[in-house]
C-alpha cells in the first residue's frame, strides 16, 4: 500500500493525504460538485466529506423526483461511536433530501461473527440499541428497511452468485491476505449494497453508500460486481460519499470500538465523556506563554475536531474557535472544557431520545423482515 495511505476496512487505517485517494483509486473530489448539492450538511460544507463516486447520479434523482436508495450498515459489536454516528447522520441527511429516498440499513451480524467471533444472539441485542440510536438521530422509519444479514436470504444468494465472478487473486489484490471468512463477508456486503436494486424494491436505481475512507475496498468490489453482472441483473453502479477518518481521542488512527477509553460513544455516561474530552489530545503549546506568542495548532487537535466534525453546527462559531486558537487567544484547558460541556449535554439529550425509541426499533426490524424477498 502507498506510504501515505493504508485502508483496512477491518482494522487500523491511516490516510496522511486524502488527495492521494484521488490518484490511487479514482475517488472524485467533492469540491468539483459542491455547488450541485442542496442544503449541504456540516460534513459537506467543511469538507469532512472529501470525495465521492458518481454522487451526481443521486443528485439527479433528487432533482428529478425519482427513486433512489441510501444504503449502509454496522457491525453490531457495540454501541455507536462518533464515527458510526457520522455515517448515520449522512444517511438521514440524504433520506430527507427527497420523499423518494429509502434507507436500507444492514445489521452486519455475519461480518460480526466472521471478524469478531460475536454470536448471533448477542449481536441481535446490540443491534436493537443501534437502531434505536438511528431513530433518535432522525431516521424516518416509514422509508427505511432494517434487516439482519443472517436472515436476508436474498443477500446471501447474491453473495453466492457473486462468488462465481471473483478469484482469490482478485480478493487478495483488494483486501490483502485475509481469513477466508472475511472474503465471504465482503461478498455479503456487496449483496447488501446491491440489494436495493432487486425487483422486490422497484428494480435498478441509484444507490448511495456513505462511508469512511477506510471502507473504499468494499465500494470498489461492489462496483466491479455491479459492472460484471449488469447484463444479468441490470445493476447500476453504486455511488459513494466518503468522510475523513475521525481519530481516537489520543490522536491515533481512526476512532475504534476496540479501545473504549480512547473513543466517545453515544451511550457513554455524560460525566465520563466529559472526562475523556478533558484528557484528549490538543494542538496546544508547552506553556501558556508560548500559546499566546505562537498560537495553537487546531489542525492537529482532537478537541477541535469535536467542534468541526460533531458537536457544533454553526460554521461561524467553528471559525471563531479556529481563529482564536491560531492567534493565541484561546487556552486549551478552557477550550476543552467548553466542548466537553457540549458533548455532555448532547449525550444526555440523545440518550433520553434513544430510550424512548427501543420499542420502535424492535418493531422496525420485525416490519422490515416481512418486506425482504426470499431470493434475488
């Protein structure tokens, strides 16, 4: 892998220069189409979403008032952290852009078993919490299909069909040398991504997959399979929009469920979350005197990323934080205390909403089960 880029959908990823993804993998810069995106959310406005594949296809469906799908999922191995929240909020944003949009959300319990050894019984309990989080964030359940991979026979059949079109060399070229179960789970994910285009859901249509940069291998595989099976099944190549990886609170790699003390989750006790933020990495100088003289370094500050990515929607306020930091007017301790209070307040409100959505989450999974086709 390129020295500037390491993309691992199942482990630690690192991207030092996101522009390298344009030349390496053909991802398109979001800047080129930013003016075509209606009511852009903060991720798009601030270029946290930095790239895309065929997003114009979905934007045209928005303008034309024709159907499209937004597809994503999560391994049900734990509660939502801020990275999974980013994906969820983008799904909801694109769902609300048009009354013709339907969200497809995969509870990736097969991948959780293959990658994490998590039992299906355990992952089902976690999945209900995940779906309640989605509803609390604003998902419209009337235009959503939420299903478990292990129960989606059409997805499994697609994975079996796709296995005819891949070789071991092809999978190793995309993913490297992996346990065979992960290759299988990648084919199942391709089935998830192309599921919305089956006849049972209205046939071929644009499908947008919002993901972090580390998930691009799955997008490339799915697009290649859509191309290979276009004549047989009529698939349109799926689209994608990519966000930058949010680092752990210590500033290392991406935020991951594997190290709970270095990430924020939506189920964190608000007091504990406040403490985590206060212990996070900053871009401050060694002393207050140096800070005032030289200014801080917000571009390498995790606390600033909490402002920019997650908890402050007002662009002017985020800009003010950045200017005060680089001008030496802002002290790191005060800055972290300010955003820690925001985090704590947000979590209290979100958790209140999530508790009220548990029963609706159970119902949504049951309702979606009845809509799933038995075969492609």
